[in-house]
C-alpha cells in the first residue's frame, strides 16, 4: 500500500483580502471619526498569500497631517496583528491627492455629507 500525499493547501487570497481590509478598518484618522479604508485613504492593496505578505499604498487627507509620521506604522501594526499577515510594507503616496470624493457612501453618511 502506498501513502498518498495530502495536496498542498492553496492560500485563499479572497479570505486574506477580507482579513486585511477588516484590519484596515480598525485604523482611524484621529481628526475624523471614520476609518481610513472608508475615507478612501487606501489607494492600493497588493497581497501575496503564498508568502503571507501585504503591501499597502496609502495617503493622508493632507500632506501636513499631524499623524503623517505615525499613521503608516499604525496601518502596518493593524495589518500584521489583526489581519494575520506575516510581513507588511506600507508606502505613503501623495498622487493623486486625496479628495472627499474618494470617501465611501458609508463614510459620507457617517459625516452627514449626503
């Protein structure tokens, strides 16, 4: 009798993406009572499920934002700890500039902008 090997589990990118987005939604701009994902501050999310790695390209509501030095670290910690990702790279980008049009409908409703 020969032993059959168990097939290797293929990482589920959709499940990983859901975990990372949920983690991003735990980070709030301290001046606005809405999470950074719903604010539209996340410009790009690249996931490598095989290596359990995430790359996040994000911006801030303004270049002079007082948390510019801290926010990327908050995002990295949230994705690593709440998203279950082993390694995270967060890049702060300024193009295109953030505008309120990037906000989700949920964020606009929470801020009475509709």
